[in-house]
């Protein structure tokens, strides 16, 4: 048994991610609203605390470009660094697998979170399902001098 504060990141299925996506991102929409085209081929990650799934993120690849979608951490576990560790894990894996860029549509309220990973806003604010977003991205190609 692990100690009480250890976190583990595992590959999960989209079906395992769905309840947290729904609870955190779109609680007032039907569960099916939280499904994404491409879920069947995407890679889904889960962060577990004491064997409880508390954060999820899904990565959709298009060649060497990785897109983050439906990243969510259960509200009572937010602000503890769990999501940051999950994104860091994903970015390390993407770099190791030769991905060249990483992007997402970030909720306006989360732009500061994504900036800590070197992501920058691209273009202007836009609205999806009555929520404000910015497209954000970062190059994963190592800079050589």
C-alpha cells in the first residue's frame, strides 16, 4: 500500500475519464456532451491519489502535433499541484515520443495555469458553449544554440 500522499499517473480509457470531465467541465450538460470525436484513438491519462481517480487529461495526435482536450481535476483536489504534475508528465512523454508542438483551447480562467508550461495565447478570445477560450500552444522542439 502507498503512503497517504502519493500520486500515480496511469493510462486510462475515455470511459474512465468521462465522469470527471462531466463533473468538472460541463456539469449542466448531458454526460454525452463530454465525449469527443477521436476519443477512441486518443491517449487518456489519469492522476490517482490513494487509488482514487482525481484528474484526467486526453491527448489527440495529428502527426507530431499534440492537442490537449478535456483536462479536469475534481474540484476538492484543485490547487494541490496534481494537474500540474499530470501536464508535466504528459509533456515529458510527448517530447520523448517526438511530438513537435502541444496546444489546447484554454478556458480564459485557466490561461495563467497554461503559461507556467511555456504556452502562449494565439489570436483573440473566442466563445464555445457560452465559455470564453484562448488557443494556446508551445513548441516541443528543443532549442539548440
